[in-house]
C-alpha cells in the first residue's frame, strides 16, 4: 500500500508542474500583508476565507467512495487541477518569502480490512505579472509543493478526520512581489476485499509568509539630510 501511495504521489506531482496560464475569473480577498486572487471557475465563487496571510477553501463534497463485494480491488478518485488557481500579490514594502505551506483536512471511512484513503494537494509555484484578470509568468517554475495525507485499515472499521501539512520552498528567484500557485486536488478511496471506504476533502489551506522591505520614510530622509548638513557646517567652522 505504501509503495502504491508513493507512486501515486509522484505521478500527481509531475502532472502539477507546468502548463500555460490563461485568463480566469479571479475574486479578490485582502489579507494582512498581501491580496489574494482566486480562480472562481475552479474553486467556485465565495468559497474562500482569509485569515492573516492564509487562505482557506471550503471544498466540502469533494469525495471519493469505493465498495467491493468480493476479493477484487475497487479504486475511485476525484482529481482536478488548475493553472494559477491562486495569485498572491504582496503589498508595498513587502516581499513574499520563498515558502508555502499547504494543508488538507477531510473525513474518512475505513472498513476493517483492505481500505486505503488519500487526500492530496499539489502544484507548482511561479512569479510574473498580474493585471487583475490575466496572470503572465515571467519565471514559470520556482518550485513545487505536495501535501499528501493517507490512512489504511488497522483491523477495525473506523471513521474520523485526517489531513496533512507540508512546506514547499522555491528557489527565491525574482522579486517575489507576485506568486502564482498552480493547484491540484485529489481525493482517493481504495477497497480490497468486501467493504466500503471513502475519503472526503473538506478544506484546502495555503499559508504564505512575507519579508519586510526596509524603505526609509520621508521624514527619515529629512533627518538624515539635516544631520549631514550639521556635520558639514561643523567641518567648515573647524577649517
């Protein structure tokens, strides 16, 4: 089971990298130090909530269920991807740090034996220009991310919640005032032998981090110039 999970994760990660970025219907939400724009064609309108520099998506109902009545394996999954599903724009005096944390959270049901469930968030990171409706990458690949949660049968039927948080780093190229996040979501359920298993992704969360740009205020420049003037005046008097 673990080998199958790793192979599936690798395939998703490769499929999440690359792809042309096109115009989309973006909805804007302000964060603490950034502005978020998310593709409503992919996520749906009014599905996002922002807290600080983090954005949460309600994707309830994104689920997969597999039932087997014999010894054979039954696997069901739902998978959707979007180029630049999230655009993050740093406000003045801030840069986006080269790190992203992706978190999945959902529900599962496992039969006593033969069950395997997964929730996966994957994608790639880029930087570019954005006019509110069209995102154009200038550096199309800064890195990728993958957050994969999985559970398997332990001998007793059970249900509950599960998820995973993982960090992804990019190479820090570019000014990083704009970050494009390619998005891929997957819920997978697999049942071998008699039983039913299900996985449902409820929440996809993305945390962004910022760095301060130290830009002196105008009054700081004025004080600096005044100080240099006094130093020059004293130097002339001593001469």
